[in-house]
C-alpha cells in the first residue's frame, strides 16, 4: 500500500472566514434600511428616558416584580400577556416571511442594524472599500494604528451606550446614570452592561455575517416558510446571461435583426461587492442571503449608467420569473392560502389579546385560609375562621377598598372592613370571619369575599373561599 493511500483525509467542518469588505450601497433600499436604523435606535435608546405619570414609561423592575409599560403595571401573574405578545411576534414574522422572505433580516434585525452602524463608523474612519483593503494589507504604521484605534474606540463607545440602554430597561435610567458617575453600580448591573456591550461589539464589529450564516437559526428554517410566490431577491438569468464586458455596440438589439452577443449583465461584480454576507446572487437564492437588497440598489445604479432598464436584480418570485408575470399579477398572488391562514390566526390572537387587556381588572384578590386553625368557637355561639387576603392593586392610583363577605346567613367580618392600598402595590391583610353556629352546617361551607373601591364601585373583584364549622 502506498504512502498516499494511507494518508488520512482531513474533512473540515468549518470554513475559515474570509474578510468581507462591503461597498457602500446607495439607492431606494439603502435609504429604507437607514430609515429602519433610525427608527429602531431612536425607540431603543430613547424609550428609557421617557416619563409617564412621574415614572419611567417602560421599566421591567425585576427586584420589585413590577413591569411598567406606559399606563399598565403588570405583575408576574400577568405572564400570559407576555406569552401572547411573543406569539403575536412569531406569527407576524411568519406572515412577513411568507410574503416578502427575509425582509426582517435585511432591514430591522438588530444584527443588521448594528452592523450597519458599525460599518458606517468604519467607512468614516478608514475610508471606502478600496481604502480599507489597502489599509489592512499595509504593514503597521502610526497612521494605521491611529485609524484602527479610533475605529475600535468608536465601536466601544456605541457598544457601551447600547449596553447601558439595555440595562436601563431593568433599572431606572437616571439612577443608573448617577450610579455610574459615582462608581456605585451593583455587580449584576456592571455584568449586564459589559456583557451586552461585548455582544454588540463582537457581533457587529467582528462576527457580522458569521452570525447570520452560522449562529442565527432563522436562516436555517426560513425555507420552510417560503413558496414559489414569496418575494425574494432574484437575478434575471434570461436577461442577464451570457455575461460579458460592456460593449456599446451590443447593449441593444443591433441593426439587421442580429441578437445581442451578451446579456445585460456586464460582470462588474458590484452586486457581490455590496453584499454584507459576500455571496453572488447570480448563482441563485442562497441561505446566506438576508434580503437586504443592497445588490438591487447596486445593479440598478449600474443599469442607469449604461442606459439599460432597471430590474436585472430585483424583488420577484419564482413563479413570476418562470411565467413572466407583471407586478400586478405578483401583487394578486399575495393573498394566497398560506398568507390568509397566517393573517386569520394573527387577527384572532391580536383580537383576543386586545380584548383581554381591555377587560383586565387592575385589582386582584387571593384568599388564603389559616390552616393552623380549622375553625374555633368564640363567645355567644359564634364560629370564627381566620383568613389572609392578598390584595394587589395594579392601578397607578391608590384606593380605599371595602371588604364584604357573603354566602352564609349571619356571616360577618370581625375585623375592619376597609383597607387602603397605594398604586401599584400589594398588601397582605389578615381578617377574621364569624358565623352563628346555628346558621351553618358542620363541615365545609362556601363563602365569598368581595373587594370594592370606595371611590370607584366599578373596580370590584370577588373570590370564593371555604368556611369550616367544627362538628
């Protein structure tokens, strides 16, 4: 046996990363992407600073177990609303994907947004694509060190501010800022600011397309939500091929009826140079494509310069490409079975979620009977049970509540029948309930507690309980 035959074969499961230097794309989709960057970041960075009724408008106070969302105060018992919100987000993503592919990834995904911001900083400090390539190939010098240091410093500032803003959703932002200035942050606050800053810096500054290609599960199962009527970024093979260098005499139908020698694609590779994941869309749809349409803007710009129609690379569908459908026909195919099912489910869930929020009573009552005493006799033939009322006022305003008990003749409270609760607070209130022995049968008897706001009778809640009469 020869040495070559016995030599082990090495199979690499992971390809080494090749540096990608995306060229800046300009056009309609680039403008739309930057609009998404501005909108999402104004909301993300600005929301913690917005006040509402004298407090932070959006604050998830984990320590106090209160979640403030504008006029609502949610508690851990309201987890169902968070679950419903996540379901709505999932179905909305399914619906958008069925209609327009990975448009979320290309325009509004945090990975795309922060990568766009970091690449903008990179271009401002290191220059355009060709300048960045030359800079990386140059030996280290004072100029290269200064540019690289300035870039990473700017990235670090953005990343730290992003980490600070993230933690500001869980700790009051003004107190957080004051504690940073006084170096008085707790260990968990330091950890999460640093962790989120490191994740932003690493993902947007270094990993970039690696996150989309290898770490994001959405790229892997997106094809399950695609069909032949889903809008995707496509290259018109029939119009573009065969490719060839620009020849003014062959860019249009020549006189005498001769066909063009080459297609409209002049093989300029602009579509590859602007792609943030480094793919060639002319090879067909690939899972690395995030649908950002940078290649569409680049190709349209080239077509404008050589006086050819736009749309060699465009948003289209498989059916539209195969059957030469018009834009009107593509629009008509949007309302197909899959889309209608997603839409119907989404409408039902949103309607149920909205109805539940509208009918939600900002008052909760739990009744816990004192199990240490099954029921005891007190003076004048009365039987007494002890309960603890766990009252939760989720409204932002305080109320005085009146307590009533019913269900058995002669049942009454042997403790004060009013309780005062501040806004967004809870209180454990012990109460004693008495019943005449002759009015109730031995054993378990059903009673009901009623809690009503004195200043707002519509704010009422009832809870059932058991009254024990000793045999």
